[in-house]
C-alpha cells in the first residue's frame, strides 16, 4: 500500500486490479453462455475448470475490494456512513 496515489507502485497496482476485474467479467460472461445455453452439454471436466476459474476470479475481486477498503479513511466509532442511495450502511456492509 502506498500513500501516493500517483506513484509507480500505485499505478501498477491499479493496472493489476483492472486486469483482474476485467478477466473476472469476461469469465462471468463466458460462464453464463456455457451454463445457460441448452445446446451445449457441459462435461464434468469443463464444470470443474469453470468452478476453479470462477473461484480464482472471485478471490481476485475480493482482494481488490479489501485493498480498496484499506485505502479508505476509517470512520470514528458510531459515525454513520451513507451508501450511494443516501441510506445508512452497516459497519461491515452486511444486509439488514
């Protein structure tokens, strides 16, 4: 993590995050085509590979989210935070 948002390391991290998320989006689209088309019978081997790939993409997305969350300024205890729609969010982002 770096304090300088314009440092070489920060830019490299942003590029890596963008590549990871793009790969996840592409995999998500491919999985929809693969699983939702009636004319394509999916083998066990294909499902295993798809599951492994989706798990890796989700892991990458969670790391990106955690990394970005670590860069956000922390809130004081008890201070509410509003979501994009103006409604308060819980501290851990859980659904109520």
